[in-house]
C-alpha cells in the first residue's frame, strides 16, 4: 500500500466549493467529489498545529468491463473515503484521495492509500493551505467499450466530503522570575515570560515544538495606570517562538498582561507581582499560585456590589444588589489550595453563609476534588461605616425585627466601625449564639477572612482574647480604610485581569 | 439568724426577677459602646452624619447605672419589639441593659440581642422615641 500523500498531483478538471464557519467543535469545510477539487483551510495568521479529519465518502461509477479487460480495471463502482483508491494503472498509483497541501508540516495526510482513514496532524499557516482531491481513476475507453467511445468511470455530481479542522488546544501561560517585591521600599527589573502549555506535542514518533507569537504586553499598575510595553524584548508582534520574555521595571505592584497567538486564536494571560503582607499569612502571601486568594477576595467584594446603594433592588422576594458574598478555602491533596465561591440565595447586606451549599446534616459542602478539606472561610462586608444595612435578622421574639428592604416599615440598621469589632460580628454572643463571625470561628476552630468595602482585610482567629478590636490580623488590600496613615499605596493588591 | 436568712432569700429573689438588675455593670462591652460613641458623636463622623445625630461633647457620654433609667430603657426597647416583631410575647422577660447617656440622647444595648450576629446599639431621643440602631461596634 502507498501513502496517499503526494502533493504534486497534476491539475485535473473540476473545481472546489468551499465555505467555512467557526463552531465550538472546529471549522468545517466541504470539498467536492470532482478530481482536482480544492478546499481552502482556515487562514491562521501564525503557524498553528491542527488536526484535520474527513467524514463521508464519494462514489464513482464504473461501466461493465469489456471482454478481456485486465484485472486492474476498477469494477464495480464504489464508495471511497479520504484515502481514495489504489489504482496501479495511473502514473502515481492512487486516485480520488485527499491531501493537505501547503502545510509547513503534516503527518502523512489521511493514511495509506485506500486504507482506513486517520486524522491528520499538520502545522499550517496563512491562507494558501488547501485540501485537494487527487486524480481520476485511469481512464481507458476500451476497458468498457470495444468501440472506444465510452467514459468508463464517472463521479456523479453533487457529492462532497466534510473536512473538520481543529486547532490543537494549547494554552498561553505567563510567569515572572520575581513574584514578590516590597514596592513600598524598592523596585527591580523583572523578566516576564510567555510560553505555551503544553510546550511540545508528540506527533508521528517525534516531539514537536509549539510556538507562540506575542501580540501585546501591558503592565497594569495596582492604581490601574496602564503601561503598554513595546520596547526592547517586549516588542510585538514577535514572530513565532517557543517562548518570549519581556524585561520590565515596575514601580508598584501590578499585573503584566500578555497576549499571544497560539492554539488557533489570540489568547491572554497574566501574572502579578505584589508585596508580601506583613504578618505571614499562608493564603494571602502564596505567590506560587499568583496570589489567587487575594484575587478571590477582590472578586468576592466586587460581586457584593459595594458601590450599589443600600437597599437598592431589595424587595420581599429579592435580597437586593448589595449583599455579602462568601466562600471556602480548601487544602488540596498536592498541598496547594483552591477557593470556592458559595452561592447563598439567602445572603443579604447583613449576612451570608459560606457553608450554605452543604447537604442537610453535612458539616461542609462537597469537596471540590477528592481528598480536599476545608481550612478556612471568607466573606465580604460591602458597606462602609454609617451605611444603612438591610436584611439583618433577629434571633428571637424578644427583640426588634429589622428592615429587610426599603418600605417594609421596619427600623433600619446602620453599620458601625467594624474595626471596633475586630472585623467580625458576634464577639459578645459566644457561646450563647453561633450566628456571628467570631462564634463561628470558635465553633469550627478555624480562621475566617473578611474583606470590607474600604479595602481592609481581616483574619479572625480562634482563641483570640477580648476585646476583639485588638485583633492584630488586618491588612489593606487597597485604599486607606483601616489607617489613613498607612495606605495600601504601592502595595495595593493587583486587580484580577478580565480579558 | 432565721430572720436574716429570710431577708437574704427575699433579696435574692428580688434580684433574680430583675427588679434590681435593669442596668448591666460596666465592662468591656460598655467600654466598647463608649468608645464607639466617642468616636462617632464628637466630630464629623460619617456614622453620626448618616444617623442624623447632633455633635456631643465627650464629657456628656456617660455610663448609666441608675436603675430607673435602665428600666425606662427596657420599656422603650420592649415597646419597639412589640411594634416590629409580631412574634413577641405580651410580657418580654426582664433583663439588664447597657445604657449610655449621650447628651440628651440615650444609647442602649441588650446583651441577649442579636441581629445576624451583631449586637445592636439603639439610640433613643430624650423622649424615648427610637431614632436609629447601629451594628458592628462591639
């Protein structure tokens, strides 16, 4: 058997009909059954590893063989797949097969001539890559007509096969050689790197590099100043390479965003460089995962809609736009951490429950992965001192009820200075009550994190003595909330990047 | 001796049913109340402005231990409970309260109270009309 991968087939009659559209499962292109038809593949601007597969057959017809015709005459007509049919009488002994043409590299097209079709893997770039149908079966009129007038093989019109083109999934990753800098006192050069994951593919018994082309570098400072970086090593577009680096000198904490073309489209990734917080904290200072817990807290606060007016949107049926958000920190079997956001449909401006998704009788919600266990919980306080607070609930019939929404004729609570409470509620109630933050910390013997609208972040630890206002575990994620003399400043936490 | 014991039992019962325990004694919670009130009432505090309360000199922020005042505070608080909570009993159990005089106003906290885990601080005007409530100070 032969591989049907020759690409120097002679032009033959026929023309291709192509159209393409993007789908989640790839790009589909149709190629006509006529010999020599072509179909253009997607115009990837930079080299891209793709898989190419074909579905469907085309059928050729064959006239009755004339007396004495040799065994090489193809009769009867039949369906042929993308590998075509072996035809020893042609100069090149195959026919009607499909070939990828113009690829930088490909893996033997669709398989052995006339054999079972496989998926081709190819490296392609530009708009000139096509799939072409091979030549017609050897035509010799005397094969089927002693007078020599008939056409022995034909391809009935209207036939086509479908080509499915998929870019092989590759993700863009970003890293930096320095992950933490105390920008309050110093600055330094930092080398940022963009690279693909995976870095190589194993194709046809060989390791092949995956390349990317950077199209954008931008430093987003913690104060949201943006510096588009395009000089020196950071120049873009870069041209294909297995990785690219960008040497930059930030003056404050922030996030480097890189965009690059790989895997069939332009992707974005980012990495932050931030200050370590004083008072060693295992989650807030985890630079190995790009400070994901800080991102989690900032995201939770944003989802709390702290800039929405108190009570706005709140009705008897709806808690309103401003509300607490909460979640859980999980320890994973590989000694890293992950953070889950809890959907608490009962959350209000006054309370939320990080454990709301647990099943009846269970202590915690289901693990995100087997072997994970919870180590801490977090929630938000989306109000500032003096704000009205809707949605507080009383604990017994011997005390007043509180307004759940504007207009319900009940008295409205107001937020005090939560610093007076060490960042959490319920210090006075333990152990008589277990609904407040401090009682929950004691009940579950676990720490709890709280992020306030003003940017103050608290960690409530079990066993901390009274008064709770002396809680030493507080930091400024942004702003000057806790102490105007010690603003977050150049150590403001880097904002999450939303592509 | 027997008469003395009877008097002692009567005093204990009197105390237990609340007649002599309308005021909590000063402790960390009352100190926290005074701290919060001093911070918010003596200047341009956002909290004071939002609660529409007048500026008050810190010398006028005074812990109250006068039983009759605390009793009046409890009556005002129970009245607010009856007005807002349809589940409230006709007679709410007696208990001692923290009461702070703030100029002509009165701040009250009930240590058996809770609003989603927070201890509310109630502000009443000089005529014992309820004005505002504050959480997140303790």
